[in-house]
């Protein structure tokens, strides 16, 4: 196995173009487990830790945040938790403090596991993934179009993830996760919700309940038509939202849980997260927290 260690982004792109089979590694929290258990043996590893720009984030002129692929979960929580609260909540559920100090959202995107904790809030918050190749330059891929299958993404063999773009929360956001214990566990299933009051719409994201992370599109469309933004949350609307969210899942039976349990849990988490977010919005807690 070859070990490639570029010092700058241009060198990383050149290395990936020359060795498209090289596996990128940043925090190594997924890759090293696969190597240690001998479930994966790439011809080369492409270590991106020396590429300093990947560990930076910026507030862009259009108001969005551009977060480098090497920004760790711990930094995301500490530095961006007030602006990306749903993603920060998901980041707090990832592994242990040691894992959060090494792991990155960029790595989660690269692995494209349906159980990745960052995917549901990225979907709910309309994130866009910035990727690049030496040959074709930059591509911007909406999160909803990024996941193609189990651990398969829209990345071409010569492309690397450079950053993700996401607008600061315009309303309350919540993430919920079911696991076999409260910490250091792969999700049985997960759900994220993001309120966008200015647009009168709700974003959603489902994790570990389908071959890919996905939005609950029918549930979002239902709320767009039925939700009264100037009133209390209608129990009938809430119940139907949960049903439609569960219907968006296509889970399997595995060692962590059954398909029926996952559908039930998605419905429960959808109702709970929407209730929490709605209560924050109606009480003004989001405005006080964001100010």
C-alpha cells in the first residue's frame, strides 16, 4: 500500500488524478477501522491532513457558510453550533470525544454510509457539497443528489471533497437518533428537521432507514400545504407528518433493528423533532438563542 501525503490542495488534486484508486483519509475514523479489520485494502492512501485550507471555514458574501472538509466535529460544535444547530446536535452524537476531535463531516460525506449522523441535517438544511478534480475543476452537488447507494456517492474517481456550503439556520433545527445505547453507537435510524419560517417550509432528513440518506419529500410537501405558521401545531397535521416521514423510509432488517421498528421510530422522531422546533419558534426561543 502506497502512502501519499500532499502538502497543498493542488498537489492533492494531482495525486488523485494520477492515482484515482487512492483512498482519501482525513480523520481516519472510518478508514482505520476498515484497515484494522482487513475489510478494505486500498492500493494507496491519500492523506489530506497537511492541506491546511481544508481545516478552515468562512462566512461567504452570499450569507452561506463554507465549511472545509477537514473541519472536525469538535470544532463544528464549538465554532458553528449557534449557526448550524441541527448539524451540531448530530455531531455531538458521533462517537467519543476522541472521535469528534478527529472525525469530519467531509469524511462522513466521503464514506456515504446511510447511517452517517451528519447526513440528515445536511439534507434538512439544503447543504451543497463542493467537489473538485484537476481535470474539470469545481462541481457543486446538492446534498439531495450526492448519495447514490449504500456507501456510494456522486463523486467521480478523480474528485475530492473540498467543502460543504450551508446557510445559517433561519429557524429552529433538531436532530434525533435511535441507537442501542446512548453514546458511541451506530444509528438504528435518525431524523432531522429544519424550519425555514421565511419560506414557510420545513426541511427533513432521514438516516439509516434506506439505502441512502434521503429527504421525506411527501412529508415536506404536506407541511407546505397544511401547516398554519401563525397557530399552534395541529395534532392531526403532526400525526400525518409522522406517517409520511415513515413512508419515505425503505429500511431493512439487520442486527441493529427491524424494518418495522425503524419505520415506527422514524414516525416518532419526526413528530418529536417537529414539535420541539415548533415550540421553539412559537415561544421565541430560537430568536433569543440566535441573537
